[in-house]
C-alpha cells in the first residue's frame, strides 16, 4: 500500500523523499472532472441545469449520478470484452447505447452510480473547451493547483508504468471518462488544495458539497454515506466531515479524502493492490487520525 498525507498545506514528513511510483487514480478522477465542469459553468461555458441530452438529464445530474443512466462497466458485454483483452469500444458505440438504452429512472428521481454519465461529462468539457480532457484538466485544474506529475493514461504501455492496475494487460481506454495516473503525493495534494485553496470560490464549494444521502454500504467504514458533485461525502465520520472519492480497477483501489474539521485540516491518499475498496478507505481514516510521519509510505 502507498499512503500520502497533506496537512498545513504541505506533505507530512520528509520532503526530500523521492516521489512515489505512479498509481492509477481510477474514479478519484471524477472529482477533478467535477471541479473542471464547475469552473466552466462559472465561466458561462457550461450550464449545470440545462438539459444536456434529448432524454432531459442535466450536467448537475450527471455529476451526481441522478441522470437515470446505467453504468457500462456493470454490463456483461463489458466484462467479457475486458476479460478477453479486447480493445475498448468506439466512443460512438457507447454514445449509441446512451441513446438506445431505456432509462433506469426519470432524471432526478433516483440514484445510480454511472461511469457512463461521467463519460458524457468528459465530452461536455471537451466540447466547451475545444481541447481533449487531459489538456482541459491540466489547464483549468491541475496547473493552478500546482499538480505537475499526473497525466492521462492513453494506452496499455502508459498503464504498465504504474506499480499496479495493469493486470491482465487492461487497456485504460475502457475508462471512458479518462484514467489519470500519477504519484500518490499528487492525488493528496490535488484534493487538499482543491478544498483549501482559491481554485473554486466558496459558492462552488457549496454546490459541489450539495449531498444526496445514500444507504451506507456494508463492510465499508462510512457512517453516513452521501454523494455530492463528483464527491463521496460522510458527514458523520469519526474525524468529522470527510469528502473525496474512492476508485477501483483491476486488482487496484484508490481512496483520497479531505478532512476539513481536523486541526489542521488534512488530506490522505491511499492506493493498494487489492479488489477491496474498504482497505484503502480504512487506511485513509487511520492515517488521518494518526498524523503519519512520512509523506509516502509503502506497506
């Protein structure tokens, strides 16, 4: 496991230590997509509440998984294709499935975690900026936050540079919202600076944290599960408010969470070679409570 902690605006521990190996962020990248979309909405280049598709769902609903879309990664044909090591589907084929698949519920009338929805978020950002998602994120989010060593994995060779996540030669193109890879330090610093810096004005912080309450998942450490815009939110954790995101890919999990109620506020990123998301989430809570000595720990 690799753990990185940020407090007082800087990495905790030995600043002379080398950067940790590259790790895949998986769905932690959804938080960066949400931040980017909110910045574009504030600039008038995207609209959170205008229908973004003929089916009537909005960007806000896509960001909060309330658009009524299914999740392509839960489909049997996706699982079979990945197991066989196939190339990712063409984007137009996935778009066609959005047009043709019946909605799970009317927009805003339910909740279902949807990687399909975040693929559409990516497309909306690219259309608004005229740039691909990596360039958009670097320009609008990562560069202003000082995040310099994280990038998009575009092919199998990119993912093989990570310490894990490339088992069975997984193609990162299957992550249609874009798979970010970078050191654990970048992930922790991104989430910390997002919520302690000036990238988003306070009003957008509030919008991002507008929480839809969810059932608490079994065998996970959360006491009061909820989802904002690109944010998993626990309002009753042992450490107070807990905001961030968890992710999972082939034999690899990620969890990056910010704890604004601690003194000082701190953020912890944990990455582990396992299929159990609770392993990384529990490591985050443990490290945040213990004020880890080192900025990056392999264990």
